[in-house]
C-alpha cells in the first residue's frame, strides 16, 4: 500500500508534500511545535501516520526530550504503517526536505485551511447521506450541518471548548516560547521603558491607551505601529481623526528623525524645508512605504464595517498581528440607543475582534474633563469616558501624561521675576518628558514608563 491510497483521496483537500515538509521542519527544529500546536496540532494532518508522528514530536517537545528522526523512529518501533511507506528512511527523507523555520508556520496555516475544507466536505457528505435515507427530519439534518459548518470556521483548538489538559499544554507552550524567546506572535511596543513593565501585546487582548488632548497618545500609538511593522508584523490602523496621508506624513517625519535629518510634519505641510530635508524625505519614503501597514479611513467608523475590513486584512496577510483604533469614542454601533450603550457595544466589539482573530487590539480613548480639574493631572481608571465597559473589557489600560503641557498653562507674569525664574526651571526639567502609566494589567504589574517625546516629529523613546 502506498501513501496516496492510504489517506482517503475522496476529499482531495490535503497536501502530502506540505504535511511531509512541515513534519520535516519539526523534526529539525522542535521550537516550532508551540506555533503549530496553536494552529491545529495533529488535526492539520490528513494522513493518520503523519498525525501520529506529530503527536510523538509534540509529546517529546513538551517533555523537553530530544526530537530527531532517530528518536521518533524508536517511538514508532514496530509501526506497520511506517514500514508500509518505506520504514525509518521515510523520516530521514522528511527531515532532509524540511521547510526553513520562517515558512513552517505559513505551511501550518495552509494545512489548517485544507483541514477546514475537509471538515466541510465531510459535513456536506453526511448531510447528503441523511437526506437520501429519508427518515431523518430536515430540521435535524440542518442543525447537524450548521454545527459542523460552525466548527469548521474555527482555526485553532483554542477557539473550541477546551479541556484543562489542553489549556495546560498551551500555557506550557507559551511559557517555553517566552523562555526561549521564540514567540513570533508577541508584538512588543518597541519602547524599552514600557516593554519592561508590559512584555508585549498578546493575541486576543484589548489594550486601552488613554489621555486628554495633546498628551501624545496618537504619537505613542503610531510609534507602536511603526516598531511592530519594522519587526515584520502586519499592522492595521483605523484612524477616525486623520486621513491616511496625514498619518503617512507623521510616519515620514518619525523616520526622518530616526535617520538624523528631522523634518517636523507641520513643515511638510507648509513646505518650509531645506534641500537636505527634502532629500532625506525622498530617501526614506520607499522604506516607510514598504512597511506592512494598512490604513482604514472614516468609512469604517461603524464597528460592523471595521470588523469586516479587519477580517479581510487578516485573510490577505498571514502576518497580520496588530490593530490600532484611533479612537474608540469615535466609533459607532448600530446597537444601543444611548451613547453609554453604544460605547458599551463598541468595547465588546473591539474585544471580540481581538479574540476571534487572535490578535492584539490597541484602542485609543479620550478621557473626561475631570482630569483637568484636579491638582494632580495624572489620569486614573475612573477618567475613562462614557462607559465602564471599556475598563472591564480591557486587559491593559495605559495613560499618557505630559507635565510640560500643564506647566505651560501656568506661566506666571514675567514681572514676578523669582516666580518666573522658578517656572522656567520647571519647564526646562519637564520639556519633552512623557509618562506612560500602566494603570491596569490583567496578567502583570502596574507602573510608569518614563519616556521622552518630540511630538513635532511623532517620536517617542525611553529616557
């Protein structure tokens, strides 16, 4: 019996070569196991022996044992299926034809898509068989088909009801990835002082970035987006305040500052630039333009339209890892009569996008004016405007605060020389300072990241 005839060719939704290449990659590099496990694990493999080989690889990797063609051969000792397709030499051939690690996860996602198609084909075939029998009620057939179609939409085991052992396995996989530094899904802020408090943006989590106007939250969000894109992650930015061209101007301004020829984005609009600055912009334009960032305009201000557009981006880009919404209170929902109810629906929808697409979502949020009435202008959780649901759904809440902004409003009369001199000293000490306060972190500590910013070029960095 050869391989092809052993794997139920009636569906056609499988790739023998793809399964072999992925297993070969796992045999050569078991650090890929957690990523493959989250994509579907053994369910990715149509050939029963391939599923068995994967289970053995996963078990060894989770125990910390050696994974190689030799050890897996020993685990399969006496396997009739292995002997029928060439014996131990089959494992060696898979290892020698393995995919590079960079493409292994993409292959796993391709096999997951084929697995979903197999599930759909099986569900349709079973429904047709039931219809031909004639003694099963149509409602029962329809409900059974609906259940199978819904199950086929799930891309990973984590989307289904999960047993404790499965949850522990995934938790251990995440811990091992963190220990080895191999978690490719983790999106870091790229601001060291903040990364020290929050290790990164995790799939399925909602982060709120709040602040009063002029506190720099849009600059922080775009810095996160640019850093993530430069790390190879696909990013979508739903900017409901600025056009894509305006966002691109800020990105170009940030890039110009990074490369030592800073051009404030206001000067880009007015045209007040030197020849060297223009030349620098031209030289940086291609690199910025090639970043994997997609802008969504005001046309996606409705949460339903936003969700649909983000899903299209996710299907088109397998490396899509981050959605930024600027800002949450500008979104609209067709549900809810009062503004409070609408913001509640928006918060739930944003969390739903994060969970269903398994990506982190960062939503900017305006704060109430009560902040400006207090002596200490640093925001607190109760300052989140219009809905406590935002705080409840968020896995992390960050607040931006610039002391320079408030000090500038307290400028004394120059005639009071002593007070004015003290104010100038305070202004100099506060100039360019930005605090990013972590007021909530569901899985970690709170604290304050002390940063510097140059808002004219949309630049944020650690002190």
